[in-house]
């Protein structure tokens, strides 16, 4: 079965090369536990695979025999532009990796739509200064409309990151209740299957109730949960694959219950695998 690499070498090797095409994967994490770094590593490694095969082999290794690199890479953000995101990636990842890996990535800054009807001064999120004449020229599309149009144009065969679902849900709650939000996510899942790419949805666990998080997990193909775990005087980052169509069975066959993770110059990585003893 064909796979699209998640960009985390050790994880991809254990799940047959990556995620099945058409997957929507929820990356739900506590602050600082690694979900954001997972996303950054994913786009950088997939970017390297196309932009610089030699560096890709150095940081990632060889692609699995069933893995195919996505046709394009898209990063959708509601609060940050390309320069800010690339700079943040450079705080934890090697500059050579960040520069080459992000070059083929299309960064979509939707802050214009996200903030336009809020009380946030326009000068804070737009280069243009506002005046009386320009008020009538604002794009009145909602954030959801803007995301939908962008995905319709670009998601087919692509790796798409949405940063973040926490922001998207904040905008959605102004227009719909949680039942409709769940339907929206299920609609995205259905469309993604037709597009044949891979969509990664970043969400902050601490911003949601357990019931809300459960409903989001139920509406997607895969859910990866990133948490801090304390043991004695040390804290460790952990990753648990809660559910994943076409993937979880492989981990269960190996009796894998949890991954210990780390973040280094090469990005997000798996440092140890916990199995049922």
C-alpha cells in the first residue's frame, strides 16, 4: 500500500513508510511536548526530499520502499507569516536543514481573514494601514471559507499543515455549535480521501475539554497525542498513537504502547519505544 512519509524517520519505518494517502491526522499536544516540532520536522524533511536529496539522506535516511513524497507542501497559519515560522523553526533545528527544507514549502498566511472582523488593529496583522476609504474594501470571506478555498486548490496529492485547529475552532464557534464543527471535520476527512494527500491538524490539548477532544479524534483518521511525563526529578516528552487507520494495527502487532521522544538539531525524533513486557 502506498504511503506518504510523516517525515519522522523512525516512526515512518515502523508504520510501513508513513500515512495512507487521504489521511487527516490530529496532532494533539500539551504546550512544549513536541507536537509543533513534529509538524516543523515533517515539512522540513519532505521539503528536503525534493530540494536536496543529499541532505535528506543525512537527516532522514532512505525512503521506505512503499513511500512516495507528496507533490507539494503547504503550511496554513492564521496568526503568523512565513518569516516568523521559519525563524521559530531555526530556534531548535539546524539552520541548513531549515533553509533547504522550507524553500519548496508554500506558506499561506490567513491572518487577514482571521483578524479582520476582530478588535485587533489592522496594522498589527497587515502591512496596509487602514483608513475610511479602505474599510469597504476588506475581504469579507470568513476564515472557514478561506481555508476551504485554499484546500480545494492545493490539497490534492499534497502535505498540508493547518496551524492550528485551536485557532480555527475559535473562529468556527462564532458561526456554529460543536455538532456542526464535528460535521465540518468529518467533511474534511471525506474530502481528504478524495484528494489523496496528507493533512496534519495541530491542536492544543489544554484549550479543549476531554469531550471536545474526543469528538475531534472521532472525526479524523488518526490521532497522535503528545504529553509531558514526569518520573522522579526528570520530565520526558512522550507520544501515543491513539488511533490511526491502516497504521495502528502495525504498532499493536509489535506491542508498542508509547514512544519517548526528543528534539535536537535534526528536529523531532523518537528516542525510545515502550512495549508491553
